[in-house]
């Protein structure tokens, strides 16, 4: 049959990203998706799923949005591609850059286009280093990132990623990237009596010297590391610390950007304006490969003061079809009050979480900012005791939900960490949120029986 042929061809010819190859070779792909509508996707065997994580936190407007497809079709037939190297331009890239500048906080007024999140962060690292070169401070090369952060898969962005599993793949590392412990709010404010002070960004700056550090990169809410929301005051404290030490603050908004957290950008939840903001994913709702790095007026003015060639760019920087979809995505978000829906559905999700906490003793630390959500599974939530390593609680829940038609994502890279991430399309409605909760409810019951 076609399905069997596809499975065999997949095993033989298709190298999958971020997948255990052995499992694939033995079992074949878990699902071969073939169509989607709204928050639901179907696999080639006809089984339907609610996509509770918007695939890779990117299909924010769900599947089958005709307006996005039409915008793509129109541009593909008119001018599928044109270069923006060597002074060439195209209307869609210009219009999208202007649109993004209009919705971005502060003076983040100009945009460099990429093809995705890794390229956006890689670009920000290069721009940060180049910025300090142009300022005559070329010793400022180091980038500080946070443990548990995810920033991409290139050598530099993989090095910035603070999840060990992503470092094991290759011996190559960007040695100018150093890690701090996330969310030490008191230490970052300057409290030296914080027992974890020596792991803070502040301490790294003190020991390395501010003259060695170009930038700090932070996800407003850490996504792949397990949906970790910073404590109140943290982002503001880091921003202040950066200002005081002449260090650029880069916000990695690849997941948070374009409405995921109920605000247009994640940093707006804490009123912080970064020097550079890296985006991708939700900018096209996954309908095309696009990323954008937003630059403050000061960073932009410094870069464009250079009288040589800025030797950085990608063939698909400013891809007109990707930009046409991006523009339509942003219009769709505004015209359909998507942020309002995210905030309304957050309340429904929080109510669902309350129900799960009441009825399932191992559900802990539920959190949701907009529709970026997750919870821990713990042996004893009152004493903060994790499950012993052999109990793969998050996997159990995610696998059980998958069997019952709900796609979620486990975050269990570290030992004894069992987190379930939830990030459905931003167009989800009340009934669909409740359906997700009831599938998770059943999965938790199944897990409890397995203990
Ligand atoms: N930054 C964050 C916060 C991400 O979540 C991701 C992808 O998951 C990336 C960067 C890398 O983006 P891409 O996979 O598009 O290169």
C-alpha cells in the first residue's frame, strides 16, 4: 500500500531532525501527516489529532487558512522570488519590514530577514560583535545565554542553547558563548547574598569583564527547555544590568513573538525593550520559512554607518513569497483579534489546569502565559520531590494523549525532569481547549494506574 511504501522510503531515504534514529528505523515514523484544518491535523491513515503544540510552536493560526494560501499563490504567480542582495529590493519585504516596525515595541524600527530562528539568532550574534567592532571595542565578543534555553542548531546558536543534549551532537562549539543560570532575580539585581550568585549573569560579567561581553540573549519565556516563566522583575533586572555594563540585550522571541503570550511580543509582558529582537515561527504561522531580526535605532544606525559591504545575508533574506505570507499573517492577527482570543483561551486553559491539579496528585507547577503553557509531573508536589529517573511520566502522558488524538510535547532532557508543554494554535476555541483538557485528564488517570 502507499502507506507501507512511504514508511519504507522514509526509513531508507529521509534523515529526520531531532529524532532518535534507532526508533525510527525500528518503528518507522510515528505519523505521516497529510492534511489539516483549524487546530486539527490528520495523518495519512485518516486519524485526526488536535495539535496541542502548533507543531513546533509555529503554526499559530492553525491549518488550512485560505487567506494565507491565497497570499502565497498570488505572490508565487506574480514574482515568486527576487534577491535583496546588492541593493535590489522587493515590495513585500519592504511592506513587511515597515509593518513589523509599526508593531514592535520601542525603537525597534528596522528589520533584517532570515529563513528561520537559528539564522535570526546567528545574525544577532554577528551583528552584536560587529556593532562593538564599529564602536572600537572589538574585545567585546562573548555572548551570555541561559541554561535550559534553546536558540537553534547552527554552531553558534547550538552553543548558546543551554540544553546539554543539543551539545553532544558535535564537538564544534562557539567558545565565545558562556552560560548563566536562569531566573536568579535577586542576584541579577545585585544581591550578593543570593546563594546562587556565582551562577548569575552579573557574576559572569564581573569575572569576565564587561569589556569582553557583546550581548546577553534570553527567551522571554523559555520554551523547549520546559516552558519556564521568569520571576517578576527578572527581565527588567537583566536589561538594567546590560545597560549599566554596555552590553546588548537580545530577546529571542522565536516562540513568544507574534501573539503566543497574549501580547504581540513576549517582552511586552514585562515592559522591556531589547536592543535586538529575534523572531521566526509565528511570523508566517509556519506557512513559509521566514525569520526577522529587529534592530534598535542605535544598533541600526551604527551598522549602516559602516562604509564596506555587510557581508552577511541569506539567499532567502526577504523572500517575497515568505514576506507576502508574513504580511497576511500579521493582518490576520490584527483583523481577527487574535490577541484577545489568546487571553480568553488562557482563562479556559487555567480553569482546566485547576481541574487537573484538583483531580491528579502528581500535576504540579501549572503555568500559562497566553497560550504558552505547561506543567510538571512530580512524585510529591508538596515537597517538590521529582519522580525517580525510571518513571518517564511526561512521556507516558504525551504518548497516551497522542494515541487519543492530542499532540503535546514532553520536556525531559534532564534527569528527573518531567514537563509537558502545551501551545495550541492561537485560534483555538473553548470547546477545543476543553477537549484537550479531557484527553490529558484520561492520560493522567492511565499514568496513575501504571504506578
Ligand atoms: N529560538 C527559539 C526560542 C526556538 O524555540 C527555536 C526553535 O524551536 C529556535 C530559536 C530555532 O529556530 P529554527 O528551528 O527555526 O532555526
